[in-house]
C-alpha cells in the first residue's frame, strides 16, 4: 500500500490514545478537536474515544502518528467526519508532490468512502462535515480535500470556552468528490 495507514481504536491501548492526546496537547491542537466540549485531560480523551458511538482511527504517515480521524452519528451509509492533525510543516509525499496535510485528508476520506465489505458493497456513501467558519485553516484544509459545500448555518458550532455559537460550514464528501487513488497514498 502507500505511506499512510490507520489504526482503529480496538487496536490501540489506552496508553496509545493517551500518548496521542499528549502529542496533540503539546502542539496546542487539542482544543481545535474538542472546541465544543469542556477541556479534557488524557483520561477524558480515552473515555471519549472508547464510547460506542465514536469510531476513531489514528492516522500514520511512514508509521508515525500524524493525526486522528473519527466518525460519529452513523446512520446507514452516512456519518459525520472529524479530523485533527499534528503540525506537519511543508513535508511532501514523494510520488504525487502533495503536502502531507492534504495527503492526510485525501487518504482518510478515500479510505472510508472506497472501503467495501466482503460482498463488494461500499460501507459508506456520504461523509458529512461541520466546520466553524472562524477556523480558517480548517476551512482551507477541507476545501483542498474535495469538500462539496452545502452552505453556512448560523450558530451551528458551539465553542465551550467562550459559551458562544458561531456559523458552521456544512460539507459533504462522496466518491464523486474524493478520488479513488487517494486510498493508497
């Protein structure tokens, strides 16, 4: 396969999850992922990731953790998608000259959307995103990964730390918007 990989929560110990949380916190990225809830410590992060309705994968590049993606609110063949990434600087993926950041997003989306069961049927048809528009880096990231924008919903995203709601950009990802080649990055 490619340079990216994913490790599901059932293959991660609590220590693995805590270590990843510590990496996010050390990089100052933990509140980007958990802006809508009270601050978590590493034990709280593990409890959250172990919930039966949260489906997280640690994403690796060249066997090193680079981020996390998780699905929530699964309904049939659709789910909400969430991302958080460790800082990557300007590192590039060799074969396609993509940044590691864009490669991460494309790999995650493609690996979910192009995955099939033992009958050859796709497991998911649609991934839905909701991104606070004030997080301009996240908006730029999702646009670079094939997000199809559905619109901005006023007050859709709650920021726990300020107690305020901000507009959220609703997006969808499908096999028509995410290239199949990205699943083997």
